[in-house]
C-alpha cells in the first residue's frame, strides 16, 4: 500500500470532502504494528474535517466503520 500520509493528503486535496474518516489497522491480523512515526505524521497533518482512528485488526470492530445519518 502507498504511504498512508500521502494517500490521505492527496484524497483531501482532490475531493475536498466535508468530512473524512481515516481508519488504519494498527495491528493487522498477524499482530504487526505500524511504525509510530508514521502515525504521528498522519495525525499532525490532518485538519479539523478529518477523523483518525486506529483499529486492532485482530478483533471484530463491527460498527466503528458504520456511519449513521438522521435526515429527519
């Protein structure tokens, strides 16, 4: 996978979304960790419209990635 920092930055510049949610597997199913310096750079580079989450890929995370809207 490309560098997560670049992916998020390019996505936000290209699409200018109202809100972005970034989800990274902090531990994948094998228990491998992402380098903490990468996490710090990503978090420092985000603006107020971007939410940043770390997911432990070894467990079921169900509704964390679900988004619910009430348009009433």
